[in-house]
C-alpha cells in the first residue's frame, strides 16, 4: 500500500480532450496534496476523497476537486411543510376549496353596512373549519417529521481515522466516510462497496424498499479492495473516486476508482443504495459517495403532492351548482328590487313609509342600479345558508375517524412482519372503495415468483414429461398426481425446490447414452457456468443451495446440479463444478477461469461469460431470450436442430412457460486478446456514451454462436388468483396485466388466471402480427405501412369493432411492447387509452420496466 501522504488524485485526463483546470483554492490535507485536476466529462463531476479529512466539503458539484461548495448532509426530510411555509401553503390548500373561498368573500363583505348580521357569525365558522383542517394537516405532517427524525438518528459505524469504528448518527455521515454495515441493517447513504465478510467481496442486498423486488441482489467489490476487510486496514487507505452526478437511475452507475496509481472502473455491481438492506452477509465496508437528497432513492422521491379524493372533487362540483342557484336567486331578487325602486319616482306609486324624498344610497329611486347591486350583496349573505360550510369539516372528521379505524383494525395486521396498517395521510381514505381499474405485474403478483425447471430442448430433441399447471383446469393442481402413476412419484418430484423435471433419457447420467451426448454435456455445462449465483451450504440437507439474482437463474443452476453438473464454489476469477464424466462414469472436479462477465439487462435480454478451461481452451457461454440468441447464430448451425428448437420454444411459450435459449462459441487466443482490450477500454470510460460503448464491444464477441437448445421454466400461479380475478370482473373492475413474456406465453397465462375468458372478443395490436386474430383480420395488410401508421390503423379498426358490437360481449385488448412504443406517442396516445378503457381486460406483453412505468404515468394522467 502506498504511503499515507501519497497523492491519490488521477494524473490522467478522464475525457478525450484534456483541458487545464485551476488548482484547488481550498487547502488540501496532508494526505491529499494539491495536484492538477483532471478534466471531467459533463455529468460526471462528483469527486470523492475516500477516508480524507473534511471530505464532505472538499469538492462541489461544479466539477473537479471542488472549490469550496459543500455536498449536502445526510439528513433527509419527507415532510410537506416547514415551520415557515406551513401557514401560507396550508392556507392555499384550504382555499383551493370553492366553499371556503366563497365564505371568505362573504366574511369580508359582512364587515360592511350591507351585512344584515354581525361579521362574527360568518367569520367564526370559517375560522373553525379552516383551523380544524389546518390542524389535521399539521398533525399528519408532524408524524412524518417524527419518522424522519427516527431515520436520521439511526446509528451506523463510521471510521474515525484512528484504526477503529464508532457509532454515528445517519445525519452526520459525510461524503467520503468509510462505514461498516452489519447484517440486516439498512445502508445509511449510497455507498461504493469496498469489501465484505465474504472472502470474494460478495454481499447480498434486499431492495424491496426501492423497487418492490423480494429476491436478493448480488453485489461484488473490486478485486483490488477485497483485502480491506479489517478495521486496521483502513488506517493507510487513501483513494479517489470520480463518478456520475446524483441522478434518479437506480440500475445504473458509472465511475472510476483511483487507487495505488491505477484506475478501476466502477459499475452497478459496486453500488449499495440507501434504504436497501444487507442480507446473508455478516458485514460490509463501503465509502459514502451520495448523501441525503443526493441519494438515488431521494432523487426518485417527489415532493409530497396535494392529494384530493374524487369525493372531494365531486363535492366541489355540487358546491358550484349551489353557487349557481344562489346567484340566480340573488340576481332575480335584486333585479325585481331595482325595478320596484325605480317605480318609486312616480308620484302616487311610492310607498310613503319608504320616504323616497329622504332615502339613502341603499334605497334611492334616483340610483336604482346601485341599490340593486347593494341588494344583491345583501341577498348573498342572507341566502348563504344554501352552501353548507360544515360539509367539509364533517368530511374531515369522518376521514380522521376512518384512518384511526384502519390503524386499529386487527384484520389488517400482518403477523409475518409484525406490522399493523398505517395510514400516513387521511386525505384519500374514500378512494379505497372506488377502484375501477387494476394495473398489475405478473411475476410475483399473479404468480408465486418461485420458478421450477420443467422442460428443455437439446439439439432439437424435447425432454421433460411433467404436466403444466396452466394447461390444467382450475383446482387441478392438487390432482397432479393422477397422471403420474403412483403417489410416491409426486413426493420425489417435489422434493427439490426449483426442479420439477423428470425424463429417463437424461436423469441419473442416462444422457451419456444419447446420440448427441456432446451437445447435452455442453448444454449442462452452460447451465452450471453461465450465471451469477453463489453456492450456499444448506443446513437442512447434505447438498448445496444457491443464492441467485432471480428465481429463474436459481432454477437453472439447480437443474444443472440435479442432472450431474454441480456448481459448488466461486471466486471472483474462478468457477468450480462437479461434472459427470461419461468416460469415467463418475463426477470429476473442473475449474473454469472466469475472464469476463457480460451482465444481463432488460435491454440486452441475455448474459454471457467468457471462461478458460483447464486445458486452456476459451469459450463464450451465452443464454438469453430466443429473439436475441437466434439472430446471433452462425450459419453453420444445423437447420434441423434450429427448426426443431424454434418449434419447441413456441410450444413452451404457448403452454405459459418462460423460455431461454442457450448457445456457445469457442474463441481463439488472438481474437480474445484484441476484443478484451476494446471491452476494457469501454468499461473504463466515464462519459455519457459509456453504455453504448460497452454494448458495442459486447456485440462484437456475442456473434457466430452455436445453438445448444432451450430451457422452459414454470412460474406457478398464486393460490386463488383465477377466482379472485373472476370476482373482480363480476364487480365491473377492469384489469390490466403488464408482463415481459412473449405473446403466446402471456395469452396462455391470461386464460389460466381468468383474465381472458370464453366469449371475450380479443383485439390484437401488434407490429409483427403474432396474434391469430390479427393475422385473420389484416391478412398482411399494412405490411408496407410505417409502424406508426400501422398501429394507428389497427387502433381505429379496433375502435370501430367495439362501437359496432357495443356491450353485447366484453373485449380483451392484447398489445405487445413494440406496438405500445408507438401507441403511447403523439396523437395515438389518446386513441389507445380510449380503446383500452373500453375493454374489460388489457394484456400488455413483451414490455420493458421503463414501458411499465410510462404506462402507469399515462393512465394516471388520463
């Protein structure tokens, strides 16, 4: 390790065009002597001195080493008001209500001589109503404040520079601090992972508070910092991090760690986000890079909105109607009063007791118009009882009582988490009973998010003979054993979590007798090596279980283990597998050197690893969606194998199974060396086109693949889902399901969960005409149209179809992600939403997480 007084500032430029920068005007600590400041790419100006004195104020968002501006503290606030803004903001909220504005005007007029009563009789009720509503708002905001105080005062261990960690409140954590987080604790800020209690620098993170996902995410530190796993090792640790500015992107992070004179690229694998929790790891050490409202979770948080329920908005409309009636009565009376007053000018027609010859402005025949206007204002005050000022306060009292009942309702208590229901605001209580549309994800909501390996296709041959849940009638899951033969088969079948496969041609090493055993062996090897899972000793059994980023991946690795390829050990650079060797007839130990991991993403829809075998051969193993794998195959793939595999994938998709295609490629040494230099440069780049450069480099190696086959994994439906959706449909509630599955898979899941029912008219909106009805209706029409025009034509035809048939049959809209991209833009957005809200069910398939969020936003604004 370098001496403590060594300069850790990078002496190389971070951008292609170097630019001189002024020296840091602030004095540097002895451990960080002044040095030329590197030019920073736009959007990548966050500069963090790790473990340096005064690191939270040594740099600013302006770029480089900073010039005196301080990063924000780690205290957060989620309250709607402050002490200074409460009165004006709360008054604005109260006088957004039509009735309150009306009574405020009446109260002002009541101080004039026109008032038929004292002003206090109008002003006092208004003050009571507005004051009570403001008091309710203050109490609810105070509760938010208390929660903020509780969070800000949580404790975390921070390194104090004297070879020890001490307890510090979250709100005192600063940028550049080294913190230690223990198992089941939340991360106090956004951290870069330096090391963990695991020897490989691996830890598991639960991000349920961020994205709702219950599966654990695997994070891994850089190999250069893995050894920093003891408190005393941080005494001489000095480093510098240049990274992106604070932003709301939860799944992306770019930066560079400058340590010991070297640069190391940082990726999302090293970022630990605030409000996520450490799991399955004793402790981790990390350096703080974003604090407080700069953290990604707070960047995604919106200002507390002014929420008004539909009942309150409807109540305003009723108030407006009462205004119209009130103004009509007052206007009619004033007009008649003006006419009668003007008639007093005629001798013999006036009432002697009114003394028109000695009248005031309020009753002056010479100024009848002015008298009518004064009479109008007086009438408004006389008839003010038409508008019930107590209506709002009555509603507020009911809301407060409802929220109290919700908090104390024992039926809403969750025993598993030991948490009761908590109504943080009482503004929207009545919305709970006025649901007209439900938007739901599929995985983990309709399904259990517990994947099971069920079928596979290898070298064009289908394997696996287990029944599929979605192909059975409702309630047929318990009857699954009827088709098996004897009851004992069911018990053995369900004994392994994630593995529901049976086929005598592959089980117990019988695959070695197949004619294409070399392809089967490579297929199982890809399953056992191409993943990011971690083996964990299972206390309940002799075998090994796996911690994976997704249940799909865990099921595939488990399947490889059950079929003779047991992945049992992993380091940052190696993967060890017990492989069944058909030559020796037993398992042998093989270790693969892990050279590169091309990670999975929703955009790539695939992941790859490049490994070196013990014999020195280089392989690229790849798995992903069939749509991206098949287009990257070499021309040497056997047509029969490719055709059969495509047919099997379609069959699995139509049966509601989740499919992945597997392929590999052998690389030459020279080819890999050239590519690795390109890929390393792309990974180390810090600029806005980083992702594009990395993807381009990945594309250059993920080509000319040899197809091995495909897997089919089942995600079983949650118990009672079909019955629940049926009852919701009977109640007139419209249901939208958003999923990333293929169209055929989504449609079959739709029928299985009762979203699509017999007698429904199905409307397909696709660009590739993958729906049966779409093929029949369009018969190739529009293939020459631009995609935007094609979707517009289909939306128009579907709208006419619904108008023609009316309410004779319910409609189901089925749209894929490509079509949805165009349907949510321009003038088609309104046409799509108008069509969708007229359908009883909407099934959106092949859509990305970004499209899901966009669709939620469009529906909310509709």
